[in-house]
């Protein structure tokens, strides 16, 4: 939907935009490794993804969403099997539910896949006979799955979108293995033929780990903290706290490399919803450059009305964030976490700013309508500042937004008003910096809507629009944005007299 990712110089990521208003499809190709010959094997203008070779190399199973469906709001998809020699295709599993990640058993007799109500919904593992597609067994999972695989020592291995590999067995699935302690959550992982598992620590490091299938401890094979003595990284901690109602929450904290216990530091609160605590290297979220500048970075990982379907808690806990009243849950999740970080002596309560990108931008937009605790707010490509506009401007979004809101627009228009930050812009007292790329479609329109609402309300707001930039900034656009928002943080948080910022050549 956002174009084709490319790295022409091998270093900076950019996107080649699709033709204006032209639909984008993904087709399947086979590349002969020895000859480099490439041939296209599907041409149905559908969204084909997750290809998986059969053990005998004769077939490819893949997931498919038809050409008439909008991907984000689709509720139906197929698993298809392609005969490589003849090019014939058969539907292996069809009908309601989005289906993804087909995986063959080692002997090729069974095929497992994920099935969920929507693309981001809570899935079930379905295991079927490869010969005729008849269901053998199924296992409901605890949350949206990032990846799953047959466990070569028996059962399945599952990693969830918001969590590390399942720490406890999912009901009905034997030997769902936890490969790492909670302090070292795995990111990308792969299983060897002998059932050993290797994984990257967090979303982007700093460690590479391995664990055998037997009763052994994980072993770190590589640590990028030791690869360059000039690279000083902050230390990450996972913290838990209870709010006033007694509910337990968990978040992530990144401390400056030169952190001194007992010193209160200025804090940037990254409010992206969900659990992403291991990702301290991403350019568009709380990262090591902020810590290197002397800031505490806190990710309270809140629930939110637009993200309740991806929540990692129980169904009841997640659905508390659905609909207009869900913003109260979001506010409590964030502010109870902030209060706990302050109580522990990490942060200066008078020097706090809030940051949000995309889903986090939607949280930050609404949060500043409810509190003046933050000295500043940086919002990048915010999602859903105006729920009415989001439902109507993009064809196919109607069903998705209605599912998130818990009601259709015409059934309860007031709910959409209450969900929208633009309708509360007059409550904002926090200076704001809003940034967005001109190639970011509906996110660009939403950023402009929020900016204009704040201007009409007399708020202190600046809008940065970057030509040729998409949802994730790259190259010169990213450099300019980084310079501007770091200066914005310095202006409102001020230097910390007890903290020395790390200077780089």
C-alpha cells in the first residue's frame, strides 16, 4: 500500500511510490538459484503472501486475499497450493477468516496455518491433511501471533506480536517452548534442523543468542555492545507496577549510558501501544540516541481504542480499551506508569515530554487533550485523529474503523466524535511538534486535520511536512527531523545539570 521498499545505496531505506490511485498487488515468483532465472507463477491480481515449499519441492502453499478485498478490513482469505511443474492451483482452505503462514510438517503429510477474524486478530492454529485439506486439530492462541513453527521436538513454537516466545504452554499445545528469560525477550528467531533455536535479543539487538532443544541454558554468541568501543548504549529494564485499581502493568525503561542511580533525569515517554520494549534502535521510536543525549526513555505500552485487537492480555482486559471509554484506559495505563517511574526516582516530574509515531501518534494526540503534565509533545504521522474522516476517506476502511470503535458511524456518530482528538483540541495546553511525510496518504491528511484543529484552538503547534517521505522517514528527511525534534526536546526539557550528554565525533 505504501510502495516498494528499496535501498539503492545499501544503507538508507526509501520507498518507490506506486502509481497514483493504482491498486498494488503481490504476486509470487520462483528464482532458480543456479541460473538466476526468475519466473512469475501467479498472475491473479490478488494479494499473495507467505509462500512455503513442500518438503518434496513439488508444491508451494501460500496465503491469499482476493482482488476485491481491502487488505486492512478483509475478513476472508485462502490458503492455496500451487503445483510447480504444471502451474495448477487449488484452494486448500477457503471461506471466512484471514489465513496466513502455511507451514508443512516435516513428512509433508500435514499443513498448518494461522486463521483469524481479521489481519490483526487473535488467531488459531489449524492443522489439516495436506492431501485433502480436512481438519485434524486446531489450537486457539493467546494473542496475535508474529510467527509460529512446528517444534521439531514436538508440538509448536509460537511468538506473539507483543510478547516474547510463549512462556507457558497454550492450552491444547504440548511443548510450547520459552527460549529466553523475560529480561532477554527474543525478536527475530529461527529453528535449526536439530531443534536448536537462535534469536536476536529484542527487535534489533544488542545480542545474538542460541539454545539447544535439551535442558540447557541460552548462550550469547554475539554482542554488538562489544563490537565497537566507541558505541555506548543505554541499559534497558523491564518494570512492572500496579495502578490504583490494583491492575498490573508492564513497561520498558531505557537509561542513559552514563546513568547514575539516585539522579533524576528528564524523560521522554514513547506511548506506542503494545509491547515493543526490545526495539531501542528504530529511528521512529524511543531509541538509543535519546538515551545518549541524557534522557530517560519510558515505554508504558498502553492499551488504546485503535489497538485493542492487538492487546496481549486477556480478552476482557483488551476489550476494556474498545470504544470511546477506552481512552480512559489508555490515560490510566500511561499516567500510572509515569507516576511509578517518578516514584522510583528515575525521572524528574517537571521535565517530561511525550512522543508518538503512527499508532503512538494517535495516543499522544489524545493524551495531551487530557493532561498538561508534559512540557512538550512530538507527534509523527498520527493515526485516527479524526475517526469520521478515517472511516470515510479511504475506501475499505469503513469496516476496520467500525470494528475498532465497536459501532458503525451512523449507529452512534457521537462515539466517533468522542474518539477523535480533533474534537478536543481546545483542551491542549502542551506545545506540539507534528511531522508527516507527503507520501503518507491518509496519515498526511490526519496530521493536517490535527494541526488545523490546534491552530483554530489557539494552541502552540508547528507542522513539518517532508516531500518524498512516507510513513518512516529516511535519508535527508530523517536527518532534518532528528535535528529539529532533538532541539525541541532540549528547548522544553532543558539541560540536565547532573547529566553529561555523550558527544560523538
